[in-house]
């Protein structure tokens, strides 16, 4: 896999490619007010009993919303208590300060509409987590555990066995990338993550709402999300991007430092010159079309609504069996969902299958595909009408919301 780093007008682009095909795309637009994973020392402005939530002043400018279920506290015995059992008004008071983390990225609204006020605020949580390459550090929970996103039973068993040999690691979630990783590497990373937490904790005081630590940028997300893959090159065109990549790799992935390569190309100052150099502009433009073409001649139609995303598989001129077409379509659909960063409820209308065995084969194929998604994906199965229902919890706004304005005339 190659990681390609670009920037245009303050917008950071990071593409993960395999054989020059885009498999991941992370973008940080300049109009993003709150980045996913950012940590704030925030003041409670007011309690909304009806929503059972608190509105917080995050940094003196942006207001966030903290729902009861995301409140964390400790009982008299020092045990962690999750919110949701007691009304939030009895847990927090106006004027109180709390340490919170953004659960999703949040963009500056382009215009005012009828969207409820609470939906215009970034959602935050007191359940802070700091992400590394192999581990996620959870300072409020001293126990070690395995990421709930890992479905593979063999992998879960392997990671469970690893937990028994990690006496020096505390409060960490093992990611899939931790498998087959030496204990000393995991111990080193756990110490780094703990030191980061201890450093930022020192700023969790005072009478001013402040941003303590910004969440991982597009490059850091891409490197972390693809840590299971074999990364061949990390390509940059500016020394600023070289330094940014080097800093993260020296901390979390020393083995990747030598993979960072400054690329000299003609017209390097041209917009998205490196992506253009690899002929990736057209594939990116295609991501903003309401369809995706399959190599066999079939196609997939993608339509978003306010309530859900509907995806339809069309046969086209393909003479293969319905199962063969569906398997090919599923591979492209899951890729499109991941790269376009679609979320919420997604309904997929596959070609009709003859037997329950074929349905199971398709579901097994999709389960393997979604394991590569850095976001949480749940497969809810087929509805009575034969539609496959899945849901996906995004970390950041959709690709269209982030940079769609750049491709409106594409």
C-alpha cells in the first residue's frame, strides 16, 4: 500500500492506494471547527432536562453537547460509573468544568436551516481515548481488553492470549494490528500513550474553556487505520508533510520512517499535483457521482436521503449468476461506503438470490470486507423485503460534506 499526502488551499488530503486504486481517503478541510478525537477542558453552560444533556463551552467559541450516556464518574469505591442511570442535572451543574473528547468531526455550517439546535453542536464524551498504532489508551479504565470491532474468532482468541502476557500494560484496548506484535513494542506504545495523557491532563484545570489536544489529522488517521497493511511508501511533495509524517512515525511506527519519500514532479505547485501525477483526480471525481461501475459491466446506484442511504445493484450487460454479480458488487459497495464515508442506516438492494445458502455466502463475504473499515459497521441482516440493512458510525462528516464543493462541476 502507498500513502500519498497532498494539500490544497489549507485542505489536507491523504490517499491510501493499492495498485494505484484508492482504498482509503482522508481529508481535513479548512472549515472544520472540531476534529474527531479533540480533547477539551470545557465549561458546562446549561443543563437541558428534556434532552437529558448538557451544553458545554468547548473553547470559548464552539458549543458542544454532552449526552447523559457519555458522562463518566467514579463512585466512593473508585469504580468507574457510566452515565444514563441518574438524570444529568444531578451529575453536572452549570459553571462546572469537565474534560471531554469529540466523538465526531464537526464542520462549520454553511447556512442556517431548521435543524434542531442540538444537532448543530459537536457531540462530546467524558470517556476519553487516545489512539496509537496498536493500542487505544483509555485512562479512565485500568483494565486491558480487545476492540469490540474485531469479529474474527481466531483473532480474538489470539489477542485474548496476548492479554495474559501484558502485565506492564494497563488501560489499553488491543486493536487488530496488535496481533503478532512483540510485547516490548506494545509496552513501549502504552508508555507513550500514557505519557501523552499525563501531559495533557496538566491542562485540565483553570477557569477558561480551552482545546487541550487536537484530534488525529488526516495523515495520522490514515497511517493508524492502515497499520495492518504492508505500507510500501509514504509519498510527499513538501518538507512540511515530510516532517509531519516523520514525527508520527518516529513515535508510533519507527519501521515506517524509511518509507517516507519526498517526490519531485513537474508542476509541483499545481493543485493536487501528486494525486494528479498518479492519475487519481478522475477516480476522486467519480466518488461524487451517484453511481459506481463494476468491471463486469454491472453497476451500483447510490442515493442518499435524510433518513438513510439506499444502494441498488443493477445487472447491466453482465451474464454471470446473480450471486457472482452480488459478490462483485458487495466488494465495490463496501469500498464506496468506506471512501465516501457514508454513515447511519444503509439499505442495499442486491439481485435476488435463490437459496439461503447463497445469502449466507454473501453475508460472510460482506463481514470480511467490513473488517477493513476503521469505523464501526453493524450488519443487521436481510429485511422481509429482501434488502440488506447495515449501519455505520462515522468519525467525520461525509466526503461530500467535507470537499464536495470542489467537485460540483466535475
